[in-house]
C-alpha cells in the first residue's frame, strides 16, 4: 500500500476518546497533534501505510464522527 497522508479534524471534547481508541487499537500509527485555526478543534496528522492503519481511520470516523482530509506534500488538501 502506498502511503497516504491525512489530516483528521477532531472536536476538542472528543480528543480523549480518539486517544483512548488509538491506544485500544495498539497505536497503529504515529500521530502529530496540531492546533488548527478553528477554536474548539484539534488537527491530527497521520500517514496511512498499512491496511491496519486504514481500518483504524474508518473505525475512528464512525466512532466519533471526525472529519478526514487527504493532503499532499505541501499540506494542500486534495480535492476528491
């Protein structure tokens, strides 16, 4: 699987659930937490390299309703 970069937008009230589920799933990938320009949100930068990583992304979106954006090497959001 070719690596895919994602930014995950999580409401600050759900960040603890995100981290809990990430730990529960044996920390399938590295996370980089970033402060976005929008108050009340946290941005999480991840790179999906395996099917296990991709499964985690799908499950976390279903679980907490976060928004997920694919981005390129210049941190520009890709159009789907």
